[in-house]
C-alpha cells in the first residue's frame, strides 16, 4: 500500500507518489496528442461528464468529447449543493467523489495501491470547502491523512532543493484561484506568516477574456451550437497556453474561419486580471510589516504563472 499525493485542482488534477528518485506523477489519463505535447501527459482535467450512452466519463474524455459535463467542481465547494448536468441533477459531493474514485482506479492501473493520500487545498479555502474535500476523497475510497495548503506544499518542494533557511513568498495561481502566502522556512519547519487570496480568479477567467475579445469580430457566434462553443473554448485555452512560448498562433473557428491571435492581443485582454495580483502581494507584505527586500525567494506555482505578463508583473512588484 502506498501513500499518494493528490493535487485536486480546479481545472486539472495530478496524482503523485514519492520514491527513491523523488516525486513522480502517475499516468492517470491519456490526453490527445496536441495536448500531450504541451506538457499535459500526466494531468487529468478535473471534469466529469455523461457520455451519449449515459455512462459517466472523466478527464480528457469529458473535456474533449462531452457536451454534458461539469467543470471547476472545486469552485462549487464553497456554497453550492447541487449541479445540473444535462437533464440530471447531482450532489456536488457525488461528482467530486466520483472524480476521486476515478483517480484511485487509474493509480491502481499504474501499479499503485492508493488507499491513503495527502491532498493539497488552496491556502484561503475555508472550513466547509476543506471539509468537503476530505469527505469526497473518503467517499472515493481513500483515507486522507492530511490536507496541506498548496503554498506550503510548494515551499516544501522548493526547500527540499535548498539548504538555506528562507522567508518565501509563494504566488499560487492556477485555473480557479489565486493565493499569495509568505512563509518562514527554518530547519524543515514552515511557519505561515501571512496569506491573502482571491477565490475565483484564474486561468478559466483568462480564457473567458480572450474568448470575448476574439468573438467581438465574429458576428454569427450567437448561432453556434453547444458543440461548436465547446470546441471554440478548447481552441482558446490551447491558444492561451501556446502564447506563453510564442508570439502568435491561429485559432480555427467553428464557422470555418481562422483568426490570428498575438501575445499582445492576449495581454490586452488579460491586463486588468493580471493587475489584481497586486492587492494580495502588497497586503501580505503589510501584514508582516515588511517590504519586498525582506523576501528571500518568490515561488511561482500554477499554470497562470506560466503567462509571461504575469511573471513580468510579479517581478516588477
């Protein structure tokens, strides 16, 4: 029996096991080739869907092949009780527990017996959301040994490669949430000194901004079917990722047209979202009665921190 680490993310989830050579992410899903090439080969989209035949599907199968699906389940933990998928109603806990159960099953197929786990949660996730995370993992067949704040987990991973005691600032910006946390690392002990976050701000919101900017020049988009809209959103998400490493890309629209999108186009659409990271960073510094020079290292975590504009803005701060 192994203890696994689970990042139950808003947009993507990962299951990892720690061994003699360090942490290794398990292959719990199989993405399409064009997504695997972007580094998603061991990532499972945190998506639950219903196939045309009525059976449940998960991860990439739901993301790319189902109209009837629910995404960003973790965002619902704060206050939602039920969710509608097509003409069926599910309890939020039921959907999340099915996702945990699926991850357990895929880990078993990878040769790991994951009956015990450690699960990361957003630093500013409150009591109910944390409780529901633990309950759902249990309903999915795993005993949760601990819930660890995601910034603390990142600080632990960083410090495993550093022999120095440091004051760390972790900016954890993923698909759904933004957390900024200052920790003091001393001889393997991590003391959280300040934390501030925005619970609904992440890659999903960047996708929406870019999609809106593109659709301003597409007059017939209101006539697109649900399948066409889903294909467009996938194309937008992939374009956003590509623009972190190249200056432009193209998006094939469902109506047969093609749009050229530049990194500057994306930056223009995302600028006001990026600037919102200023508030939690400055608030954390005020809370420790400190300034930027009091921070020894800044650790950027999460897919949104791959965006060059985000990295530049945080670096300037």
